[in-house]
């Protein structure tokens, strides 16, 4: 420091007695404090600016989220309304299905009762059938014993199938050739069946007339133009004979088949086959 400067400072100090004399260290300290305060102020201002920007960003974010929330609430409200309708629809559907389930359960209950009733009916029917089979078997045994002579000759067969008993007689046992009146020998054969037929219970008797396929010819055709008439006359005459002997006419019927129901095993191309097809069948079947 120059001498002149020193003198000036000394004079300044002496001329300013009220201010006092500030040392250089104190000045520098104050100057540093001022500098630090300025720096702190700048830093605070910068921080304030940063916070202001961050605040603005947050406000923008809040606004955006608020908008999203409003949209979500709108969607929620719509879903609530839709759900109300859906709940109502589901309730209606549930009520309808519950009603159908109730109806089905009632129907199932009715069917179970019906099935039980049918099972009981089946048991009863089986009992009746068993009784019928026993009766038919008994009748079969009785008829077989009564007709054993004709069975032995091959003129007559007796068979039973599913409760139906059939007496199959060659036409020659009952009728002369070309005739429909029962001959004396045939009367003896039929008389062996009368007692059995009179004692039948729950049965009907069907007399069937059958012929071979040879056409009716000569003077016989004047009375029986076709095999229909011959088979019908023979069946009716046997039926009338049984009635005359006391068999209940309400259980009797006559049927004519002519040549149109040959036996499966009898061939009309042979004399033996034709003889087998010329027959009277007396069939015992249960009443309807």
C-alpha cells in the first residue's frame, strides 16, 4: 500500500469518528456473508423455481388423473346400470329355470309312480301268464293223453307255443275227399276233445280250414267254386259240431284260409305235402 493511500485512510478514520473504524477482517467477513446470502438466495430461488415446475407437473397429473377418474366413474355407473338389468334378467331366467326344474321334478315323480305301477302290473301279468302257461300245459297233457291214438298214427299233432295250443288234424281224419260234412270217424275224434273244450277258462277256440293248391274241378266246383268255399265250409261244420255238443258258442270262431297258408315244411308239389296242407287246425288262445 502506498504512503499516500495510507495517509488517506488515516485521515478517513480520523474524520469519521462516529462510524468507528472497521477492520479489514470484519469487512471481508461481512462481504463473505453477503456473498453466501446471495448464493443461498439464488439457490432458494432456483429451488423455488424447481418446486414450482414440479407443482405445475403434479397439478397437470392430478388434472389428468381427475379426468381419468371421471371417465372411470362414468363407466362404473354404466356398468352398475347394466348390472342392474343383468341381475333382473338373471333373476327372471333363474325363476323360469326354477319353474321348469319344479315341473320336471313333478313329471319325474309322476313317471316314477307310473313306473312303479307298471312294474306291479308286469308282476301281475307274469303271474297271470304263468297261470295261463300252467293251464295250457295241463290242457296239452290232457289233450295229448286223449288223442294219443291219432298222434301215434301221425294223423294229428298237438303243439304249444307262448300260451297258444294248436291241434293240427289232417282233413282226411274228419272229412271224405271233396266233402265238408264231418264223417262218423271224425265225430269220434272230435268227441274226445269236447270235455276239455267245455272246461276251458279264459280261452277262445278258433277253427281254421286249410286246403292244398289244387283247384276245385268237376261237379264239386258247383258247390265249392274255389278252395276258399271248401275250407270255409269245413271250418264252419266243425264249429257247429262243437257248439251242438255244448261248447260255449261265445268262444268259438271259424276262419277260412283256403290254399294261402301252407305249412312251411309242406310242399304242394308233392302228394305228401298236399295231404299235409289239407287240414283243420283248432287253436286255443287267451281272450283279449
